[in-house]
C-alpha cells in the first residue's frame, strides 16, 4: 500500500484537485475537473508521452452506506494524447474515453491484505481502491492515475505496418527446422 500512496502523492504534486469528504453525502454529487496546459505538459513528461492536448474527468461521488469514510465514485475520463507508434516511430494522436468505478478508502482502513470487494462475477473486476488521509480526497491524482492505466503500453498508429522485408519467421523456433528440411542432404561417398 505504501507504494500506492507514494505514487498518488507524486501525481498529486503534478495535478491536484482536492475535495472535502464532508461535501459528499449519500446523494450523488458530480464534479468535473480539467487539467490546464502546465499540468498536461507535466503529466505528459511523467507518462512518457509527446503531449496531452486535453484531459478531463467527470466524477459522480457518494458516501458508501455500508462503510464509514468510504466514498464510491464513477469516473468518465476523456483525453487526447500524442503517442509514439511502436512500429513506425511516428507521433500520432489518440483519443481516450474510459469509465471507471473507484472507491476512496481512508488509509487507516485500507490494508494490503484486505479482502477483494465487489467483484463482477463475469469479468472479475471491481472498483479501484484509492487510499486517502484526513477528510480530503484528490480527484486530480485519481484522474491522472486512471489516464496512466488507460494508455496503450504499445501504441500503434492506425494503418502502421512493419517495413517490407521484415518478418516474424525467425521468431518461430520451428522455422529453423523447416529450413533444414528443405536443404539438400549431404551424402557421404
């Protein structure tokens, strides 16, 4: 858990939008946040991107009736980023639109060995649990973390293809055997 808190603290230094938990009741509250140009540039550098043209998130937040201090949220994230294609090494723009379920949990309650809660039986996915301290949650750090999770680790520009003459045949261990089978046999005389 300490690594998770440290990562969130690092993101909060770049992009922070704090909200008091007292402003969130059982009735849903919606907050929309957007990163400014300096924050987008710092996040692009942190995530190894060429640029982030836009980053916004709409959070629908409510207090969990089942647990004290737990804030449940649904995030609708939209972003436009410039990534480098792993095939052509050319920059290209990618639009990201993601939905995520989040749970802000007091750091004193959240433990690494805690049970996994509320998994969807079909996908085995549950809400992402984010620790917070005191009576403040950071929507900016949560949005930045969800953007990092939504990024394609191997971005490929639409229509990008490997250069002619490049093949994956060598990657197949049976290609060597097939090549040997086609060679003429050396007959000793």
